[in-house]
C-alpha cells in the first residue's frame, strides 16, 4: 500500500470546502427572504444547535472519513474492473445511480436500526425546516457511514471518484431543506427528491414517519414502498415524535445513545437488550410499541 499516494488522493477530496460558502450564502439569502415575508422559519436556539452539529460533524468525521477512503482505495486496487471503469461520462452517470441507491439504504437503515438512528437523530431533532437545518448533519452516523459504500470500489470505481459523488449528492440535498419552494413541475416531483418530498421526511406526523429517504432520486422510495407525498390538509410538523427539552449541542448529539443505555439497563432479558439496540426506535419490552410502522397503522 502506497500511503503517500493514498494521502495525495485524499487531499484532492476538497469539493465540500468549495460548497460550504455556497451553503452559507444560500442560508443568508433564505433568511432575508423569510424576514421580508414575515415567515417564522427560525428559532434561535434551534438554529444555533444546527450550526453546532455542523462543527461536531467536521471534528468527528476526520478519522472515519480517512479510514473509509483508505479502505475504498485498497478495495479498488483488487477490483477486477479497475481497468474497465475509469472516469468516462457513462461511468459517472452509473456511479450517480449506484451512489444514490447506496445512500437510500444507508439513510433508510438509519431510521430502522436504533443504534444507527442514535447517530442520525440529531438531524431530525430540528423543529424548523430551512437551509441551516441541512447543515445539522447526524454526528454519530459518521462512524458507520462509509461501510455502506465499500461495495462500489469492487465494481471498479476509484476512491476519489466515489467521495466526489458522495459530496455532489450532499450538495443536491442541501437545496431540499426549505419551505420557500412549494411544488416543482410534476415530472420533476415524480423522479427527483424535492423540497416537498423532503419536508415529508422531516415531519413527525404519523403518515409521514420514515418516509422519503431519497438523496437525489425519489424513485427509490417509490420502488421500495417508502414514499409519501405531501398532503395540504396535513402540513408537516417538524422535529421528533417527542421533541427534545433542550437545544444544548451535546444533548442534541448524544441524547439517543443515553436513552438506549437506559433502556438496555432496565431490560432483564438479553433478547430485549439486543432489541433495544438493533430494532427500530420506539420498540419497548414493557410498554406500547411506538415504532413508525405501527403508528402509521393507526391513521384512519
């Protein structure tokens, strides 16, 4: 393994640093428009927590991202397709689909496996929907995120190519975090993830729970049965089914890990202890089942 070459490639993964100023400018413009229209998009403490989550993610992501890049680089080296898949236009187009398909399942499992949800929930704890919310990324999820992308280098895609596409996917998703855009033309709404679809994803309304996990293409949700449209008579209520009682940054980032630990300690059977870790959030061994699939069933 040529570590110098790997680090040289890793250093070229700098696209996100170009995008951050665009994100911040977009947030300022959105805030100005909201103020001019007298829209109450922001709650100060909630917005501050989102900015702190962005800082936490930058710090926590350093080692997992480096480890993920090295693993993906090494897997690409042993791929039988490494000399077939280059950086042709069609390879980028194929990677766009495969990356988004990977993101869909990574994101969906973040909602359906509680220990993974603990790393993702900080993103969903925001009680408002705006561009700063997009910067409120899941902190703990950075630890396990890159595992999901490990099959792609075996298909011949190199590490820098994969990480570039992951950043482009993130760039696209930023613009879906807004209430200023209502609906786009029907063909776009049918194929792509849009602000309307992503508002559903961030909502705590029963019908919207664990819906619309798409990154770029909403087609995955339509195909795998996790799609819900935004209904005018049931506007999204943002946040969690039980919102946090504090916007303190460390509490936002770690509260669900502590909740899992409390549940594991009070369960007497090992089967139940493991279910608290690996089953969907909301399951309880001694209380009502509040998993999303059962809450949705209560809708008349």
